[in-house]
């Protein structure tokens, strides 16, 4: 078998790269050892959003009276049905990618792929049979896995990672979630909202540590208001799994505290899948555990490229997809624009949701900018009040000198659907005044963007 482009891995980086390469007239093959769609589609982005939507539906049902709706009988979570729906959604999406592969004449080689020499990949199937495949261009898109800490070794039963958290046999009565990035916060939020007693432990001083401090504090306040136990500036020192319940020793500023829970979910980040794929044998350059690439994802080895979680940059599905497209367009002789890593949106699908792009207020100041900051609270939004979701705000940061949008930080209902406007605004170098003068529809949550821009320039109407 011989291809113009061979992609190892079919996650959001790999499958998008494959489809775009096919669109550009190249003969494409994809090596995949598990399910088409990778972690994001099968075990990450998509199934977790399904679980969170189930929890939201439960919350609406429990608070139906607030909206003038009367529901009789006991309202409770059917955990196994939620998990089944989540798996069905993931399976449906995986079949959708398989259809797109057929439509684009992309061949799938099932098995584990390793670089074996110039233009060569060895694919080993589940029975141990090895097949050699050749290609002019090989794109590594092998993704990442749940990272393990020495004090938090996962056994898949009592100490689990995100995969197990999506498919538990029964709902745990209690859970300690370690790490409050997007994965940890989303799972903590989901389990807490369906009735599990959750303790969220974060090593850094705030939750969602990469977000603006005001956003992080608002999320923590909301979690605590909802009766979730949150421990920041804390670390898990050890977990004793011998008894019926895990005994989790947490070190805090005040000393050590032992928490008992049925399940411990480790959500302390991810580790790139770079082992045993032939990088060392071919002499592919590495940097801090990741594959070193140029602006178009080419490694130092001719004909070998890498994208997604195994290269430097945010480990996000949409970033991997963009990198895959940029990479194959360059291979095909197009002139793609290198990705601007200063304009990558991030989303956390908790309740309230969190989204952001660009610099935080702290980083803008550290970079030496003289800034204007505008903030508009959803308590002043008619649409947010009508929806019953007034927690949160839109916060925009502008360069005082030129009016350039430096960063946007949102927390509230549906803000993950609102951030794209600000990504486009930043891409087009729109100024604060241009945002103010762009008429936004009323009543919408997105009006808060216009109002926040107006607040930065002392022109805000509704606060």
C-alpha cells in the first residue's frame, strides 16, 4: 500500500487532515488502533457534553417551578441511561466520520502505526500481524492520554481517569476530583449536579488556572454556592484504596485533611503519546517531551510531520484540526497562513460556562500594555434574566493606545457559543469602538459583548 499522505491517528487533528488532503487531490490513508474520531469524539469533547446536557436537563426539571412549570413525582438521575445516551452520541459521531472517509475515498488501516524508515510505516493489528505501508508524507497525530501523578496511580476502578469517569457501572455517592482544568471542572460539575458528593481539589490558588482571575473566582463562588466542596492551593499527597472507601490525604495551607470517597478522579492534565512510534529510530527532534516542528508542522526528518497534542501549543481539538489543515495545505503546495496561537479560543462547559481568547488582564499588564477594561454583568442582561441564568459577565481588555482587543473573558450561560465573535474581531484587528458601533440583536446574551466594549470607553448604557 502506498499513499501521498498517511496519517497516524484519527482524532480531530488526524481525520480533519486526512479529509482536507483528499479534497486537495492527494491519495490518503489513515492508521487507527481504536475508534475513528480519536479521544475527542469517543472519550472526550463529545460524550462529556452529552453527559453535561443530561445534568442540565435534570437541573431544569428540578427547577421547573421557577419557570411556571409543574412536574409531579420524584425527579432523579438515571445514571445508566445518561451514560448510554452519551455512548450513543459518540458512536453516532464516529459513524459520521467513517461516512466522510468513504465519501472522500480515504482508506483506513486498523492497527498500531510506527515509523520504520524513510517513507515507511509498520502497522501491527490486534492479532500481531505486521504490514508495511509507504507514503511520501507521514503525519503523526497520535494525541494524548490522561497524565498520572506518582501519588495518584490510576487503577481504573477506585482511582480513575476521564475514560472510566464516562462509563462507570453505577453513580458513585462520593468522589474526589483532582485538578480543576476543563476536564476536572466539567466532571466535578456533572457529578455534583446529578447528586454525587464532590470534592474538587486544585493545586493552584484558583480553579481553571489558565483563565482570568475574576472568571476563576466567579466559577469557584458558583460551585460553592451550589454546595460543592472546593479546595484550592491544595495537593493530594496519597490515596489509600485498601478499604471500601478511598482515604485521600490532601495537603492544604492549614495542614493535612483526610477525605473519604468511593472514587478518585485524576484530572491533572494529559501526556502526549510519543512513545513507541519510531521517533527515536528516525532521529525526530523532541523538545520538552513534544515533537519539534516548524510553522507548517514539518519535523527535522524529511517527509515526517506532527500535529495536535504531541506538538507545542494548546491541547485542544480545534487547534489540532487547524494544524492538520495548515499542514496538508502546505504539503499540497498551497500557501496557508501560519496559525496565530495568540488567538485560540478556550471553552469549559461547566454551569456557568467559561470561554476566553487572548491575554488575561494580568498578562496584558505584564506585557507592558496600558489597558482599558470593560465588564458587563449578566445580572443586567434581560435575556439572562429571562433564561434564569444571571451568574457571570463579559470582560474585554483593550490596548489604550490603538483600541486593539487584547483579550476576552466570559463566564455565564451559553458563553461558549459567544466567544467566536471575539475570535473573529481579534483576527480582523477590530477596535473597541468598532465593537460598540456594531449593532447587536436584542434581547440576546451577545449584547453583553457590545455593552462590555462600551463599558471600557465609559459609554455603557445598561449599568
